[in-house]
């Protein structure tokens, strides 16, 4: 009995000294993860303008405006992909101010799977408009399995002409793209591995293992690394600055770009305290960014459409050198639109898209 009593005391002491601190560490880690994901935020919806829902476009994950006010929209039914239905994605043309010809499907028939993600356009000196599309041709947006490519098209007002497909082993999880001419581009990898299990660990441990690649027309190379879920990417008007949205890093990283070598040098990171996504730039050089204020809620929304995910839009303006202003233009609980990923602006029109909704928002402000 005495020996048993000693054993119980030893076990109790062991539990107090070892197990209890371990549980405290685990609990603290869980709370920190939830807090970092924005789950404790209070969402107070606001927007000074008016929005209408444009039906018939599923999963408008990325949207970009051409110089004439025409918008191109990346669309894919990702919930069907999850359920096993292989429905091809598409690119839509949308003209906000044309009541007779607003929405038009531009896609030609392709011999490969087409599941578009990020898009970018470039207008050449001869007037030709090139469209680059990140394509998950045999996987889908949230799968680590399958193949990825960049598809290059020429935009012809009422059609797209497919030029070529580009693939490379370094594109392990491509997300967004920005063309710098008709042959060259930068593209982000939103994970540092193609393993689904390791991708999950990256996300929950907030590991900065992502990168950005440059394609010179022949080959790829890494030009930025150590990023926390590298997502949206864009470039300023004169090509001297490149912007990368880090969703899990909750910041916008700004790089100077050598126009001769296309190498990047990190300048600064601007904190947003939100899971920022795609980056669009208006005619005044302001950045417009779709964002996820509650990242874990967005993850739950991915699996269950009945769970609403808040939507958020930021405007970032650079007033003077080393001086910027962040304005939260739009915030909603997810009732109007869940899981906003992009806000494209032309004059007084904002088009807000998302990953899963079966419509996008056409807003005036």
C-alpha cells in the first residue's frame, strides 16, 4: 500500500511538471492560431455605395479590367470539382455599362482541362491584348494533386485565341500571375510543397515556405522566397515595383524590380491584419485588394456553403514616398457575398468576386 501511494505521488508529480505545461503550450498555440486567423474580430459591415449581384458566373476568383473598361473574369465551379464533377472553367467578358452586351463567355474549346485561377493581361505595342491564366488542368484550386500550367491567349473582343501552354516543375502550387510583356511573367506559389499533408502543416504552423517565380520566355527561376502563402501579385505602371499579397502573413510585400534582369529586392512589408488575396491597380496607381478577415471561417466556408465567410475590400494609396494610406472600403458578414478574393476598379465601378459564389458583385461608389 505504501509503495502504491508512492507511485501515485510520482505520477501526480510527473503530470504536474511535464503534462500540464505541455497542455498549456498546446492550448496557447491553438488560441494564437485562432487569433492570428482573425476569428476574434468584430465585423461591422459598411460600404458607401450600392451593389447588384450579377448571376451566372460561378467562382469569379479573379477579375481584371482592360483599358477600355471591359472586365475579364476567371470562373470555375470549384464545389462541383470537390464533388467529383469535372465541369470546365471559363473566362467571361463583362461590360458594366453596356446594357445590351454585358456578359459573354469567351472560351474556345481546349484539349486539356481548364480550371482557371489568377489572370493577367498585357497590351502590346501593336494593340494586341494578351491574357495569361493560371490553370489547374488536372487538379483544382484546393488540391495538391494533378498538374498546373499557364495558358496564354490573345483577346479578340468576342473570343480568345489559345497561343500556348507553359508548365514547369517549379510551379508546384501556382496561384496568381502578372504579365510584364507577351512572353514573360511572374507567378506566385501559395505553398512550398506539393504534398497535401505538408501543405496543411504549412498553413496551421504559418510557415513561410512560399515563393514567386519569373519566367523569361524559356525557363523559370525563383526571385522571391520566404513568403507566407504567396497569393495575389501585380506590378506598378512603370514596372519598377512588384507587389505580393501574403495571405497567412497578413501583409503586402513590396519589391523593387530591376527592369534589365527582372530580379527583385525586398523594400518593405505593409501589415493588413487580414488574409489579403488578389491585387488590382486602378488608373491612379492605387491598389485594390480583396481579403478574408476571418481565415478559418473561410476554410470552413470552403467545405460547407451554408457557413458564411466575411468579405472585405481594401484600397491602398501611396501619398508620398514611404507614406501610404490603407482604407477599408467594403466589409460584409458574408450575407451579400462570401469569401471575397478580388476587387477590380474602373472609374466608379468596383467588381467584387469570390471563390465559390454563383455570382459576383457590380458595385458603384
